[in-house]
């Protein structure tokens, strides 16, 4: 029996505390911290772009964090595997540009549409078959185009807050060389210290408080479903679930994919009225928990994911405090840290998009349309990017020989 099979053996009851270790606790904490420090700013920025109140942003973070905590702990215990769940970071980036002009109830309706699609895909067992119809180059180009618009904001912020932005930029580069896992965290700390020294922090509204869920009744519109719901579904599958499964399989954990997709989809559906735009399989955070640093015994690394889920839960309970904390930060700091956190994803997306020569033009069209931020017929650029890329691919490669 190989390691993967042994890991899937659920005949014996798990012993989380006995199986755990200090390295597993640290790995779980680092995984949770990495997820929050690299993309929490995107959530806050998306909430601001949508004109949400502090209570609604707090509820949004609560719904995501609690969903991540429950799914991470439940799935890791069920399969005795370090399965880490995270919110959709590219989805949050998409919402920054897609939410303005859309009412919040309609946005929640689009979240429901995305969650239903994910749930049906998982429950039907059609996950891997469906993804074969979307060329990997177009999916990568779509992701890169969405993130590019956010990443380029750092250069705009440098015009007005030059010292702050440059300090964060160079601290990120130096940390990327010396301690790459903590590069984003170091840049955030440097930016926070410098912003404080310049009197740019406002903690007048900051206080420790427990998050209170805020219900929003979904309202469904075709334009919101097409411009938000479907792109959210595509980026969740292409940039979260596929890489998340790849991380698990690369480390020898052969977990059936459909139940994972169904579980996260149903959790997203239940939490959508509270603001959750979707929770999916994690890749970067998962890699921290599946590696040898998490636990020397591969069969016990699931405990690292359990600790990660516990830290998710604590963060969710105090989501209002997290929202208030980021409200105290200057916009230049938020824009800069978001851009730095997305550099790797943008680069990887572009590299994957251009790998196949026959699909390169179509991928470039997808990227350019998506990055343009155009709106046509009330539908955002992410959808039109996919349409433009698909049409280009069809015209250039129709019945063309290998």
C-alpha cells in the first residue's frame, strides 16, 4: 500500500492532537497568514469599490472565513489529507472592477449563480470533463487580464506616495530573494511602519469586536449573472480548483475531486447571502501544509490543515476588527500590497497563456480585452475577453491541421 492509499485510509479514527506537532501548528498559522496578508486587501478594496458599509464588509469576511474554516477542517478530517480551502483571490480582483454599477443584491445573486454552477459540477462528477473544453491558455490569459488591472495600480499610487510605494517595492524584492514565503508580509509591515511614521494611519474607528453576519436577499439579473457570476465560476475553476488539486496530487494525495468541488460549492451557496463570493481549493496555502516542513510523517500532515482551519475560524469571529484595521490604512498602501501580492500570479498567467503557439493570438486577445476594463451591453470585460479569445481561436484554427 503506497503513501497515497495509506493517507486515504479512514478506517481508523483520526487523532488530531496526537498526530499534530509544533511544525504542523506553525505551518497552519503560516498558511492562514499567507492567505490573509496576500489577498485580504483585495476583499477590502472590492467592498469599497461596491460602496458597502463597514458592517457588510465585516459580514463578507466573516462568511468567507467561517466557510473556509468549516470546509478545511471537515474535508481534512474526512480524507485524512491536508486539504486547505481559501476564498477566490482572482474572484476578489474581478469584483473590484465588476461591482461598481451593480447593486449589492444583484451581486449576491451572481454569487449564488456561481455557487450553483460549482455545486452542480461537483455533484454531477463532470468537473474534469468540463474543464477540458476551456483551453488552458485562455483561462490563464483571463486570470492575467483580471489581475493586471489591479497590479498596475501600484505605479499610479507611486505618483502621489512615492516614498511609501518605493519602500514597499524594494523591501518586497529583497525579501523575495532572501525569504520568499514572507515577502508580502514584510512589504506590508514596512508599509505600515512608514505610513505610521508619516501620520497616514487613522485608528480612530478601530476597536476589537466580534463580527455580526448581515443577510442580503439575492436579486437576480441576467447582466450580473453574465458579467460577474460566470467569470467568477471560470476563474474559480481555472485558478483555484485546478491548481489546488495539482498541489495535492504533486505531493501524492489522490483525493477524489468531485466531492471537494461539491462541498465548497454548497458552502458557497449557503454563505452567499452573507457576502461570500466563493470559497475554493487553495494552492499556495495548501502547498505550505502538504510539504515536508509541515510534518515529517506524510500521513499526519492533515493536522497542519486543521490548524489552518482553526486560525481561519478565529479570524472570522473577529472579521469586524480585520475590516476596521484595513480601513485605517492609506489607499496607497492597500493598492501597493495588493499589486505586490499578485505579481507572481500575473507572471504565471502570462507565461501559461503564451505557451502554445497555436493559441497565442487568442490568449493575447483574451488578455487585452479583459485588462481593458471595457463594458459592453452592461457586461464586464472578463466575459468579453473569453468571447474574443474563443472567436479568435475558432477563426484561426478551424479545421486546421496539426
